[in-house]
């Protein structure tokens, strides 16, 4: 089995193609982009010169079939993911695809079937599950530090995307939900447990500000089979930069993570420094919120490490095409709910998580006769226990 270095064909030279190449080519890493595809030969050459990439292509099929290439990395607009997956799988290449996997679940499921039938690797590039803060938080959650997870909240809000195609529903598949809700949904799912079945969804979506057909603001709740709720909030009209934060609550603890804007790094400049501050920053003077090592903070380093290690070891990555498909099914349910104003079921064609009776979040036992509702230390220094009788249901308090 080939281990490393892997030779990558980068499809796309926009914002994410740039972030991915930055992550791959820095810190003396071995896996490198050996070919870049763009519709424009001139843009491909400029990108290749900037990043020291030896080859360029302006034809998608030629790019993915290049015999020197092991891995095809799809960093193209959403409407081109399926076509690129088809071509790359037919050429027998391993595939890494950016989020969202499909414009809808039907496309995502087709992509999942294509990679699995072709026997090639299908990695879903959900970077925000791989940020150093998220990885550490997930480890704590898995070690039981928060007990049973009851609720998650993930928020991504910014002033809107940076290219025309995002704003065109046909090309993108929708608005803020499909574009950035996909991150929030997978973050929540990761905390609750990816083997826990998402059951149903309630979602509000509206076009409040922008002159577009798709939603520019939305809030959704995903109910999991354990009873846990995963909440997301997304906006394409939020002013002041990119607001990325997550909260998790469990029966034994809670945590809160700020990834952008409020990271503890604040700077004031009256003159600016005529340079890039951070993704979606709205100004370069006044109070600024830079991000120390943006590529690492957004998860790209750890994401690629997992992807290439997984290919080498013949294992599934943390984020696979199957995960991308589940996210797309949840998004489809969100759109149905926003239209119907009702809870809508998540209609998974294939479920690969826990089957049978799943453990619900259970009340905590105090002793054989009582459940523990609450302990409290009062301002007059007394301590109380609030208990519920398991047989009669009576609620009592005791001073201890
Ligand atoms: N954090 C993330 O994971 C993240 C962030 C941003 C974007 N994305 C995803 O990456 C993909 C690309 O987004 P982006 O922000 O780089 O967009 P972008 O507009 O900055 O870049 C898109 C690239 O595709 C090219 N392109 C556009 N239309 C094309 C066509 N019809 N045929 C061939 N090439 C075409 C553009 O020239 C450009 O090189 C999208 O799927 C988006 O959702 C992911």
C-alpha cells in the first residue's frame, strides 16, 4: 500500500482552494498539490506559480485522469461536486470533497454510492469538526466529562459569501442553511454522537435582507433518538465579521467554544496595515479581531492529517462521504420543515449508526427509593437535596 507522499489534483482556485493549498504546502508537509485545475488557463498558471505547482489543466476530465495523481481534491462550487466525483471515481482516484457534499441528499447519496462502488476513498472535508478546540472538546465529551449530552448550539453568521454562484439557488442548492448550516449540523452531530440517529427537524428560514430566492437567515433544531436537541443558527446578513461559536450541555457539565471574532485576540489601529485581517472581516481599521494561524484555527491541518492517514491505513476518516450524506438529509428535512412549519422526519436511506433500542437520557438515581433532581448550597449556608420518590412520584426536599 502506498503511504506517502500523496500527489494531489486541486480542482478550483477560489477561496477554499487557496486555504486547502496553504494548509497542504506549509510546515514542510509531504503531500502536495501537483496539478491545479481552473477553467481559466491564466488563473491556473498564476495559482500554480504562487504555490509551486508543476502542472495545470483547464479540462476537468484531463485533470482528474492525470496518471501522476493519487488524490483528487474538489474545491469547486456546489453544482460541480457530483460531476467531479463521477469523473474522479471513474479514473480510480481517491477523492476529498469540500462541504456541502451535495446540493441535496439525492446528489450526496449518488456520490456516496459512486465512491463505494468504485472502491475509492471518499473524504468529506468538514474542517470545523477538526479545529483544535473542537477536537479537544470532543475528546472531553467522549471521556464522559459532560455526562449525557442533552443540547448543542452551533452558530455561524457572517455578512454573506464572496462569489456570485453562492447566491444562485440553482447552483448552490439553497442559502445559508446548505452553505453554513452544514458545518453547524455536523458539529452538533459530532458532540451528540455520530452513531445516534437524528430523528426529526424543526426549522425557521427566511429571506430578511438580501434580494435572493434562498434563505439568508435560519434557525433549526434537530432532535436525536436519545432526546438530545441540536440547535443551529445561521446568517448571511450578520454584520461585523464571521461569528463562529459552539456550546454543548450535558447532564454533568457544559462547554463553550469561540472560534472567530471573540478568540481573545483584539487589536485597534487607526491607520490599518493594508493587509488581510481574517476571513469575512468587514474592516481593516478600528477594532479588529485577527485570528492567530487561521488555517490551523479553522481545522484544515488536522483535517488533512486525518484524511491522508486514513488513506494510508485503509480506514474511514472521521468525516466520510457517509457523514456528508447524513448532513444533506438533515438539511433537506430543514427545508421541508421551513415550508411546512412542522417537525419533519429525517429520511435516511441508509443508517450505519446504532440500531435497536437506544438509551434515552435517564434521570439520575439518588438511592434505591429516590431520583436526585438537584443539590443546592444556599446563601444562608444550608445545603439542600431535592428528590423524587421513585414509586409515588412525590417531590421532597431535605436539608443535609
Ligand atoms: N470551510 C469550508 O469548508 C469552505 C469554505 C468556503 C467554501 N467552501 C466550499 O468550497 C467550494 C468552493 O467555494 P469557494 O469559496 O472556493 O468559491 P470561490 O467562488 O471562491 O471559488 C470557486 C472556484 O471554482 C471556479 N468555478 C466557478 N464556476 C465554475 C464552473 N462553472 N466551472 C469550473 N470552475 C468554476 C472559480 O473560478 C473558482 O476557482 C464550495 O462547495 C463551498 O461550499 C468550503
